[in-house]
């Protein structure tokens, strides 16, 4: 299953990386992919069969916001329900002082 959220944040992508790693509970690393540019990905998977990424909105210029997309992927059989993943992520959005959070488009 895949899903995504768009949000706005005044931090650059590496500022988001630092803030989320400081706040926990998930750990994040910097990555790079041609289509997405610099992005961050969860590496300490809090849930088996789960992945999260945050990247600058592909419809916006540049890699440092203020518009970002967070996408989520769970493999079949992931035992953690989507509401639990979203609740943890909503707490992270508070850490980032994110605004204008809305359903987004998953990019692969």
C-alpha cells in the first residue's frame, strides 16, 4: 500500500533531517535520486515492512521547499495499521511546524 501527504515547511530538506533525527523516534538519512533530487528516507524502520520518504514537491522548483511531499509504503502483511503510522507522522509534522497538510501523490 502506498500513500502520501503534501505539506509546507520553512526548513530546508537537511534542516528537516536534523530536526526529525533529534526528535525521534524514527531515524532518517539523506539520499539522492535523479527524479526526486536530495531527499530523506527513514532507516530505523519502526515497523517491519514499512518505509517513509520526504522530498521537495516534484511540481515545485528546487530541493529546499517550502512545499514537500512525504510518502509511505507498506508491504503486504505489515502488522502495523496505517492509522498508527499516520499518528506518529503527525507528531513529526508538529516538530517541523508544518502547515497546509493535505493528501498528496506517491512518486516512485
